[in-house]
C-alpha cells in the first residue's frame, strides 16, 4: 500500500505540483513546520544558556517535531480511511502526500535560471539562482551561476524528491511528513553559527542520517539515466561518483552531485562565497568548469530521466505487490 501511495503522490505532484492558489490561502506543510521551528527557536534557544543546555533543548525540539509529524500523518491516514475507505482513501491520501515532494517545483526553479541567462543575461541569472542557493550570487559569472543551479538541482533531487518518496514507501504518509520536518529543521537551524551550533546540532546530525539512503539512491538514478542516454556517460558518472563523492563538505550531497558531474562531463562545487567569506571547496568531477545555460538544460534532461526511472520503479513495486 505504501508503494501505491508513493506512486499516486509522485504522479500527482508531477502533473500539478502544489497549486499557487492553495499556497496563498493556507500555505504549505513546510511553512507550517517552519512556523513551529521558528517558535521553538525563539522560545527555547536563549543565548544565556550553556552550550550543553542549548544542545539538549535542540534534541527536545527534534523529538517534538517528529512526534507532531508522525501523529499528523497517522491522524490524516486514519481519518481518510474512516471516511472514505479503500481506493478512494488511498487516492486522497496520495494527493495530500504529494505536498511533501518538490519534483515539479525544483524543475521550474532551475529552468528559470537557464531561461534568465538565455533571455535576460547574467544579472537576471544571478537573481534567479539566488532563489535556490544560499551563497552570495552578486559577483557570479555565467559559469558560476550555471554550476550553482546544477548543484542545487542534484542536491535537491535527493532532498526534495528521492528522500521524501523513499520514506513514504517505507513508512507511508507519517514517514514522509517526518522526513520533511527533519529536513526543514536542518535548513533552518542546522547551521554552524553561534546561535545554532548547539541548538541545531541534533537536527543537522539526524538529517544527515535520514538522507543517507536517498543520497545513494539518487546517485544511482542519475547513473542509470546516463546509461540510457546516447550522449551521456554512465561509466564516467560511476568513476567520478566513487572518486569524488566523499570529498564533498556534505556526507550526502556529494553523491548526486558527483554522479551528475560525471554523467555530464563537467566540474561542480569548487570555491564559493558564503556570507562574504570565500570557502575553498574541492572540485567534484574533472570535466569542464566554464558552464553555460546549455549545461543547465542538459542537467534538467538528466533530472527528468531520473525522475521517470523512479516512477517506473514504483510502478514495478506496485505491480509486484498486486501480484502477491
């Protein structure tokens, strides 16, 4: 049933995304989770407390988020089953579960960067990529804007598409909501800043843990998608994956980035600026680093193929479950 739920969710999200009208009226599950995290941060993360006390409070916040997420998912599932039963309940639950995925919106945001570079030039490209990355984009040239967009596409394929879908297959709607809660907490408080180094420690470490399977699986989808392409290289993707994934600052983001870099024959990561400070990141891949909007387009095609393969895998899982 969970594979069927995931298939309904991912196809719904691919077809319709999260409608803007609904977002304007009631927001989005991530914004609701974010509001709770903000309240916890303001109420419990006092700078007068010791490092250890703030770290323990961060653990309590993580437990609270998981409890709320799991309870909400279970409550919705049980309520729908009580009201509608069977297939109708499953379909409605799948539609609701689609809100935990970002497959369509990720494509839209990265495509906007390519379109901005192609039609309006570098300044428009900087503004578009600033919507999806955390680094300083004001001084980026076209190559750096393109790398940033492709890196965001690869990393968010894992975080925003594969991971919630994976946990949905494993644990249904409660699993998907719980994952989104952890991932949102990491993005909001899981930073090594004076305010959040202790308080966000638990969220950051737990996010690393729950993303381990999805990051590897997302790399696999990219390699398989490259193998099915007449112009990309699955062999090169595999070589770069096993050589460079472990060099990334993140224990997870390096996997999809390395697979994508190898498949496309480009270099990603490298030096960048965060909060006015240059960070000397190692390069991932050994191909071209002078990228353009055309490379973003190629990355988007690889992404679409990987998403298609993931949906095909869910169809197989559902078919097998129906047979047995």
